[in-house]
C-alpha cells in the first residue's frame, strides 16, 4: 500500500470555480511570457489533435496566470486534449486530472484552512502512468498517455483495451455518456518505483467531460466489472487521523 505523506485535496465545488479553458484560451495561456504551459500537436488516424501540459510551474500560474483575466485559470492544463474534424473545426475536448496540491503546499491547502473540511474518502496513489481514452470523429476509440498517442505507454493502454473485454465495455460506456474514465497504466516494463507483476489499467476517477465534475465511482460499480479500482477508504473523516496514518506508513 503506497500513501502520500500528505493528503491531496480536490476542493468541493472546485469544478464550478475552475472553468475549463477553450482551445483559444489554452493557446493564450501558452503564449504568456515565460509560461510553463505548452501545446503539443499531433495527427492520429488523419485527425489533428492538440494536447496541453505544463513544465515546472508556480501556484500563481494556475490560480492567476493572466492578472487582467482573473476568470482564466490554468488548473485544467494537464493533458487537456482537443480533437479536430478534417475541416479544422473542433470535434471534441477531453479533460484529464486537474492540478491538485498537497497539504500545506499552497495557501488554499494550509492545515489551518482545511483542518475542518469533511473528508469524503481517500484512495491509494498508484505508481504508473496516467491513461485515458478519446473518441475520434470516425468513431474509433484510442487510448493515450498524458500527452501521447504513440509511445510505449499508449501502446500498452491500447493493447489492454483491445484484449480486456471489461475494460473495453467500461471505456465505451464512459465515452458514450461523455464521462472521462481515468486510469493508471502499470506494467513491469513501466516501473516508476513499485514493481507490478503484470500489465493493467487501474481505474482512478470518473469525470464529467462537460463540467469537469468528479463522479463517484461507487455509483457505477455495475459498469466496472472486473476492472481493478484504486482502493478507497471512506471510514476516516478526521484530517488529524489521516495525517497520523500516513506518517506511520511513511516512517
């Protein structure tokens, strides 16, 4: 069992405050002087795709990247992906996981601020590469790593989709309902710290692709089948208890 020393916080109502950038806005964030954000362009099955990410960034790069436009935030720029029709018009936008912060990392997650927050649940931090799926204009479902469709991780992600019927059913259901299913891709050939015995997609999160709202996986366990879900625990409601637990595991 691997636990972070500090709890990662996704604030209640965060998706409402944190608007997801449109394509032009994402490009604008990349154009700021000394911006940590960048765009990667690629072609998949004849369709142009743009994916965004960031390098080393500060809190202000996410919370207030353009002071003159306080409504524009950078939290969603990790793996944000836009797919275009062959005529250049936008076909679909897909979110991934928004930026989160550890306890005491930024002002909003100081212990004094969050100590009385209600903890809904906490889950293991799996140790692989983030994975998700998109649907192209021709209906083809394609797996991706954070930024790529043509690398070892993406190849493994697509291999599992093609060979594991429960993964395929879950992914197809999620895309049909405009839900982004977010996985951790683990493999003996994709070792980060932990050693996994086999190649697998572990389900981490569901997000509403329109609003970015997080969807409780436990409300859709009938769709999960045999797909492994990152273990979660909802009995711990007190932050001090959680800190004590993670300190025990850390030490």
